[in-house]
């Protein structure tokens, strides 16, 4: 009797459905991903127990760095068709009698936070590299004679009324400076805003009190 | 192994002799590997990048032309906290009124677990236990409450509360932002219903200066 020969072949697992699924998930995650924008200054935020998540669109971010410099940032809206940054820059340019070419406005939309007076804005936009730009942050004028920060916030809110405000201060920033920024916010009738913090857990034992 | 196996043309070839078609095997393993890696990368980066925020609401700024009357704070309920920088806190009960001496005594503490938090918990014991009890009841399932309602319930308890203190937070010179967030955080940890961030007045400035002078004397003698 001849032995029954078993057909030896490597087992075939059909991976096509898996690949399909991966493909779909990958596309989903790529489309929904929002990268952390590169910031001009590193800020070490204080921690709190609050676990409210910051909105990621339509938000004005005021960063107060360690050296008390205030950085202004505003996002460009849900998609590129909103051109929020560009419109705010145009309003500012009108206020300070400056002219920006459409190319400059478009370039500004792609930039991140800044801390410089309007007079330096043209050079900032046309700078060759980000390193060059980093050296330009000399601070936004925010005293009573020339309060540019007030106008940035005002025009941002004029253009899009539901802008939320996030105040992102460094641990070691002076409260006096933060207070100044809060005063400017209140001058713009913004009495509700968010303080960006790190999440930290606390436990309190019932018996201890 | 992932392969795409092309089926050979069905049926017998008619007439013409066809060369036997080799099925094309495409090895999909590298592609799957790459997908897997990218997928992991995107999944991790999306969930981690959400910053957390703490919401604060301030009272509307006063119009200097028509000043509104400041609400009177009951002296028995008032708890004053003065931040003096370096993670140190001074606190005193009641209101400092130079017309009615003596001025209240200052106590020094810090932001550790046994520091200002204990002071606040002692004063706010009823409300704190009520809210924390409610929260733990929700966790253990004793009471059915939707997650969103927990916060609303907490706010309701706070509005009803009559016994808790009114905390007045003031900042002396040289205070860092971290301490402000710390103290606001303590307010939410200890479920304080009423608190306000206000400017320090001259009487308190003097009280702090006096206190520091007296402490400075002790510190110097210790050295």
C-alpha cells in the first residue's frame, strides 16, 4: 500500500482583510492627527488637578515665558479657508498703517507664535529661517501708550467672536506680568479664560480631616 | 505570509495553446510592517498631544466712572491668603481693619499636603465631605448619576453651602505664576465655594512687612 502523501505547502493566511483594515485606520489617524505646533519658546507650565481638555481650534494662546516676554498666537481656523491669521494681520496692518503683500499675509498664516512689535513684523515674515525669527522676539508693546497686545486680541475677537483664550504661563513667570495680561484681557471684556496646566493627581484621605 | 494569488483563467483553453500562466505572488509583509508602525505612531501621537486647561472666570472689570459697591465680606467667614513667593503662604482669619485694632495674627504655611490645604479643609469640612461623599457614591454605584451631572451637583452643593469660608487670595510682591495656579488649584481640590483673587491693600502690605521683619529677626538669631 502506498502511503498517502500529504501535500506539503506553507500555510497560506490571507492577510488582505487585515491590510485593508490597517489601511483604513491609518488613513483615519493621519487625517485626524494634529501635530503640536512648534513654539518659539519652551514653557514649563504649572500643574493642576483640572482635567478639562483645551480646545484645539479657535483659540488665542498667550504665552508668558520665563523672562516675562508675552507671545501671541492665534490659529488659522478649522481649515485653511478661514484665513483667520491673515485677516487679523490685515486688520492690524490697517490700524498701524502698514502694507503687507498677499504673499506676506499667506506666509504669516503658516507661522507660529510671536512676540514683537508691528514695526518688526515685515522683517519677521520675510526672515530666511526659523532661527533668524527666534532672535527677533523682542516683546509685544503692552503699555498704555502703545498697547499692541490689546489690539491683537481685539481684532482677533472682532474677526471671530467665539475665540477662546488660553493663558499659558511659565512656572517662573512673575505674577505681575500675568496680571498685566489678565488686565488686558479684561479690557477686551474677556472675563472667562483658560490657564494651561499639566495634569497632576491628588488624593486626600477622608480620615485625615 | 500575505500573498495575492491570481487565479488562473478558468476552463480549458480553446484551440490555441496558451502558455501556463504563473500566478503572481506579491509579498505583502513589508507593507504590513510599515502600516503597523505608522498606525502605532499616529495613534500614540494623537492622544498624547492634548493640553489640559484650568478654567477661571473673573468678575467684570469695574468702570472707574461709576464704581459699584464691593460686596461686603462677613468677617467671621473671611479667610485671607497672602502669597509671598518662595512657595510660602501667610493666612489670617477675619478682616484687617486698622480702625479696629488689634490686627489679626498672621500664620505662615506652605503648599505641602499638610500646609494650606489642611487649613482650607478644616474651614470647609462640611462642603468638602458632602461633595466627596457624593463623588465616591457615584463611583461605587450607590447613587445613579451621569458623569456630567456630577459637576452640576457639585456646583449645586456649593451654591447651597452656607458654612464655608470666603477665601480672599492676595499676592505680595515677587510672587511667581506657579504659586497662583497652585492656590487656585487648592481651591478646586478642597471644593471651596467662594473665592476671589484680589489686589493686596496697604494695610496688608504693612502686615506682611511687619511679619517678615519679626520672622527675619528670629531667623537671624537662629543663625
